[in-house]
C-alpha cells in the first residue's frame, strides 16, 4: 500500500468511521427508547373542580352536582346563598388530571388537563378555580388553577352549528404546582430493573449481554421476556445518575415477532419488517350483485270490465372482475410489498387477502385487527 495514503488524515477518519459502523449492530436503537427503569415513572393525579367565566356555554340548570358544588364553595367563602337562585350557565364541573414524575419536588410545575363532566358546550375562555389533585392513596400532591387553553371551538345558532376539534377539553400549561413530593430515594437502590415496552426474549437477553459487556462483569441478567435486572456496581452506589446516563445510551438491536396490524375502520395495513409469505398463488376479484325492483301496471281497456293488475318485476345483474392467478412470495419486506401491489388490490381488499393467506398457512406472522 502507498504510505502516502496512510499519512492522510482523511484516510484515518474514514477508517475510524468504518470501524464504528462495524461495531454498532444493524438497526441499533438506544436502550432508553425501548425500555424504562424501575423507579423512573409518572404517577397519575386526579381531582374535581369548577371552571368559571364561561360565556353562557357552561352546565345547564338541571346539573345538580354543579349547583351543589357552587353552593358549597360559596358557603366556605362565607357567602350564604340559596341554591335555587344560582345561575350556572357560566360555570362548568370538570375533572382535572395530571401526570407527576417521581422526581418532582415541591414547587415543580405540571401541565394539567381539564375535561367537562356535565353538559357544558365549551370551556373556551374559562378559568379553573383552585383544585386539589390526589394520588391513588388519597393524599393531595398538587394544586391546580389558571386559565384554560382550548384547541377547538363550537358556535351554534337556531338553524345551524359548527364545531372544530373538542371544545370541552382544555389544558393549563404549568397550571399545577406540586405541594408534596413522592417519598422515593432513587440513589439508595442497589438493584435496577429494566422493563421492556415490547416483550421479547431475544431482546431481553441481548440487553443483558450488552450491559455486562459495557460494565465489564456479570451484573445484568434477563428475568423474563420483559424484564432485565442489574446489580449496581460498587463504584456507582449512592450515585446512580452517571450509571443511568451510560446505560440508557447503549445501542441494541431489538428483535420482535413478525406482526401485521390491520385497522378495518380506516383500511390501514402495517406490515412489520420480519413478515414473510411462502410461495402462494392468489386471485382476487370483487363480486358485485345488483337487485332492482320495479312494478308494471296492466290497465284494462274501456268497458272491458277488467281489473287493473300490478305485476312486480325483478332485475338481477351480476358483475365479477376477472383476475388471473398471481404468484406471491416475500423473502424480504420489499418483495412482499411488490408482490401484493401486483395483485392490484385496494387496502381494504388487502385485509381480506392477508386474512385468507393466514388461514392457508402462507402468511408467517401474527395478524392483529384493531
């Protein structure tokens, strides 16, 4: 080899890039994108509150729980009112929800979602009054309050109405303030568990081997198809953040079972990368049968003393597309797509073809209909 080429920086840059490409597995993704860590999770909060300031789009007068809530709120504020005198067309009863990370501390702001539970027609322009959000243990963790942001609108008249998106659901960005933290000491763990979003034994074993290779010891092991446990190395005890930063960015090649997902409502068909079809001959043609009913009236001549007779007539028309047998085989996803396109079927026809091929044993994948 020419030594001049070896001295060029561009050669060594190319060589380094080539080595990196060999080291990384094909279709590699980060562990953080396919798994979650034990203890690193969100907690769901919920509360009941009132939205005020609506322009006549609130609950109707027969909403008993809204009237009761308004009466109780006024009583707590020292304002004595008669429940029958309250007008609630500018008020709406709502459920308030939020997701609180386990690392949230008092003072952390959270986004909250506000949803109408009565017969209000729109929450646009409303303001949520202070609402306590509770966890599954019944304790208050967050207080929410503020003006709503609604991504839709609704307007109506006596003869027509128009609606865009959903006007009875809104959000308050940063509207929740954490008042109580979740008692969890992340750095005190001596063992971590990785939970795969999609269970697969091959992927779990691959993650365990990748972790052991990166840490230089037998620290990780696959427990089942969705869990990998890892002992914390001694140098990371009471200081898990550097370990988590290293582990979550390791690359693996997830392996999943072949699957075909079909949405019959929209005619959507999604085929996974590992879907295969054995050699099969397929003929697909639409059959259309039209039945048309009509009546023919027979009118007798004058002074013939005959009777008018109605004779029903039925016309039947059958139209069937003539399609030839097509050989379909898919060793790769591209070959599979090309073979199915050669049949000339629409997405909805394709659903019937895939179902039939699965029954015949030609489709080597799990067919899931949603």
